[in-house]
C-alpha cells in the first residue's frame, strides 16, 4: 500500500515540476497536484492501454511516435476531470506529457519500492 502512495506522491511532484517547466500547464495547489496524480494513474492504468491497442496501426506506421500524442490526450483527460489543473494548447499538453513521463521515470528510479 505504501508503494502506491509513494508513486502518487512522486507523480504529484512530477506534475508540479512539469507545471513549472511548461508554460501552458498550470496547477493551483498541492492538493490539485495530488488529485491530478491519482487521476493520472487511473487514466494510465485503465484508458491508455485501450487507446494504445486501438491506435496500434498508426503507432506502427509512425514507429511509436504517435504514443506521444496518446500521452498528451491522457493528460488532457486529466485536465477535464481535475479542478485546479489546466493545460492550454495542443503542444503544451504533448510536451507536458513527455516531460511528466521523464521526470516521473527519473524519480521512480531514484525511489525504489521494497
């Protein structure tokens, strides 16, 4: 159970850092970041695999680059669900999803589960 909470907190910090780095992404507070991290985890666990299977032919044709747009779409879903988390513009969302994935991946390597 503590591993899930740790991942949510890592994603919340990653969201806050992403909002600081990407001009089109804003988070109003820490509580909004925590809720957005929880929703981000649920969206990535439930909706993202379905979308990736449906877009598999496009992913094969673009050699996986279309996954960046799928990740941006997932971030836009979180934007619509969470109050206090806002993304403006297509490219800000796509770059935000890329930066969020990189920061979250780095933090996950640094903080390992037992």
